[in-house]
C-alpha cells in the first residue's frame, strides 16, 4: 500500500504522475459537522501506480498535488466529481484542468442516468466491490488495511473505466457530446455560494416579493455566519424555521420565541438579537429593491398534445442512441419546441440537432410520422409527403 504522509514523498509521486496522460482522483471526506467538506484521504492513480495521500498528516504540504491538478497535459478523471472538485477549488482556489467525469460520460455510452461507481465497475469490469467500509469515519487514525483497500479501489478501477469510456466515445464520435456537461463542472460559480443567492436553495411556494426579500436577507445572514464559522447552515437555523420567521416577521425576541420550530435558546440568545435586526432592516427595504418572484412555470406534462409527441420522440431517439434523454433535450427545450419558441434551444444546436432537433422540427411541422413495423418489431420514422 503506497500511503503518502510526507511532503517529499508526495512531491516524488506527483512528479511521476505528471508524466502520465491521465490520473484518477477521489476523496474521502466528512461534512456532517462543517460547512466546508473536510478532506480525510486523497486517492490518486494512473495506469502505472496508485497511492493514498493523507491530508490530515501534520506538516504535509499539498502544493505538489495542486500543481498536478493544474497540469494541462494530464487529464484529471473523477466519477461524479462535483464534490471532489469543490474541495480542490476551496483549498487551492482553482479547478482541476482538464476534467473528465465518468458518470457524465456513461450517460452517452448506454449506462443510464447517474450510474453509481459500484454499478459501473460491475457493468464494465465484472467486479463486485466490497462496500462494507463505505461509512467509515475517515478522520480517525490509524485506518485499517480493509479501509485503505476500499478507498484505493475508487481510483484503481477508475483507470480501466476511463479507458473504456473514452475509447467508446472516440470510436462513436461522441466525445464532444459531453462538452456542455463538462463545461458546467469547469465553471467556478458552481462552487462559490454567494450569500445573497442562498435563498434560492430553500424550497418554498411563495411568489410574494416582500416575503422573498426577507427570506433573501435572512438566508444571506445565515450563510455568511455559516461560512465564517465553518458550521453547517442547518445547525444554526433549519429551513423550516427560517420560512416561518419570514411569514411572521417577529419584531422582538419575545415574538421570535413564539416560533415553535425555532429552539428557545436561539431565540433568547445572541442569534435572536441578530435575527430581529436582520428582519428590521429587511422590512425597510423599498419595494423597488424587492426580489423579483420567479415565474410560475407550467409543468411540461401539462403542455399541449404536441409536447407529448415530442416527449415520445425524445424517448425513442434516446433509446435508439443509448443516451440519457435529458442530455439530448431538457424539459425546457421540449417546452420551447412545443410553443414554437426556438430561441436558445440547445436541442436545435450541434449534435443534438443532428439526432433529435431536426426530427423534432419535422414532427412539429407535420413532415414526420412515427410508426411500428410489425415485421422487424422496430419503431420507425416516415417522411410525410407535402401537398
């Protein structure tokens, strides 16, 4: 077991890996008691060697690892890597580049939506992983051999999975099909939570601008405090209590204490003073500075019969090409097509247009019919003659 807990060892490892065309990366981390994820292990591998890095080791500098993550000649391979990338971004201020996510790639290689690493290993390599160590407390030391072997398997098998998926994408000219999804992973805004936008993550059913403005201010206060103290936002005040506070707008700590979903010690203490102050400031915000309520969107399933035909067409094409439907076209794309609002419709661009968009336009224009061929038991498309 190559276990790295010294800076010199890590520098030697990263120097060697920098000569490889790609490296596989995975983290074991804890987040239950902190706002930011706490990295406990870093697993890294290539076709030549694999190792486990101990970021909790006293005096260990991760700079050589961060340098490797920025080496543009080495592709960084993750499986469902958003949280891992977020950790690297929060620690180094930079996103690994270039990136390849095997869960995203699997969606256009016939493995369905959001397939787990365990199932992908079983499907491609025929190996059943032992997941008994999955819920380990990775911050404890020492870790036993079984735990380390489990952790290392998250990057050793990923080497062969990446090779398989990349070969498939290249042979079928689909490598560019995942560019849009990879671009999302490369966008720093996905890993930076602006406190002023924190309210958008809270589930609510209100379209009242004043209510949403107060929610924005309270959620921003909670987010700033959570980030500053590195404590999970729900540890301060749960979403349910935050929404109740917005509805009742208590003007003092006595009124605040009447909210049943808010712990009494919070209402009576310093946090109670801060909440009341935030509310007082929020209710004085002029109406022209209120939050603009989100548009009420009609669910796609309630659209016209045309939208149902487009949905069926998408399902057929998705199955024929073994690509997850939402990668080809989103519900928003289908709504735009069914309402003849084609501006900025991604389904009418690039490879999506070639396999779906062009057919969708023909169906919408009455130039395409869908039928079942009883001879070969296939769904087929028929071009309608123009009168």
